[in-house]
């Protein structure tokens, strides 16, 4: 159940990033804040997700890993 809630939360973050912040549809708000170096926004988000130290950085890294995984699958790279 918790895995489902995490996926829904990530989908909502991507939706908000795309619709309201004109961002890329496969990037969360947290990952974008880390990538763009938005320190104030990162502090706010990392405080909200106090149970996940460096939440924004971890989100950005997870999105990069996911992207690389999809790229390798699509192009059959081993």
C-alpha cells in the first residue's frame, strides 16, 4: 500500500510540475528544484519530507536512474 501511495505522490508532483510550473512531464518538483539549484525551495521541500534526508537530491538521482533504465531498455543496450 505504501508503494502505491509513493507512486501516486510522484505522479501528482510530476503533474503539478508540468501544469503549473511548465516543467518536463517526467520530472518531479523535488528533482527539478535540485537540478536547478533552487536552494530555498529545496529547504522547504526537504523540511516537509523530514523522514527522507536530502529528499530533493534523492528524487533527482532516482529520476536519472529511471531515465537511464528506460533508455537502455528502448535501445537494447546492455
